[in-house]
C-alpha cells in the first residue's frame, strides 16, 4: 500500500480514537456524577400516560408525584423503562432522582442502571480498538529485509 495512504489512514484512525476516548471519558464522568447524586425512593404511581413509541406500540409511562423538602410537589414521568414494563395507578415503583434538581426521575432496575453506562463504555471500547493501528503503522514503516 502507498505510504501516503497509510499515513492518512493512521492519522484518521488515531484522531477518531482520541475523539472516542475523550467522548467516553466525558460521558463516563457525567454519568458517574449524576448517579452519585441520585437518591432512591419507593413511590406510588399516581397515574400513567400512554405514549406511542413510533413503531405502533403504545407504552404506559408511570407518573409519580415527587415531594422534596425544598420544593413544591412535582408530577414527573418516569423514564428508563425497558422490556415493556407496565405500571398501573396505585402500584409502587423503585425510582432514582436527584433531590437537588428533581427534573428527571428514572426507574431503578438493573436494565436501567446498565443502559445509562452503555454509551460511555461502548465509545471507550471502540476507541481502544482503534489504537493498535498506530502499532501497525510503525511496523509498516520499517524497511523490508532483503535476503541476498
């Protein structure tokens, strides 16, 4: 392969790797800081709202009334629902929220907790997979040995 093409490919892969690793680190820190500030609570479902997911399926998102010491009670829709979880009025649900900024509330399940980490981990893994291309580039720069 032409050396110039190899150099361009290596530079592009290296920049993409750095970009992905940086993005992963940023989102990893944001997710960590967000989850470290969250509190857990078991709250009753006050109501539910039917939402069309765009594929012809209707999903009922639970509505929770969240009462915090410093603010008036708020009505919030719970996010982080996977695998067709259904909650009806009067059911109790384990949720996570930030008491300092209770604008979002999510269901506290294993799937929800794993999914919030999926993007930072995936971006970091792809970034790491691109790094060995630099080693391959160095190998390609060495002159081939010619046997007499």
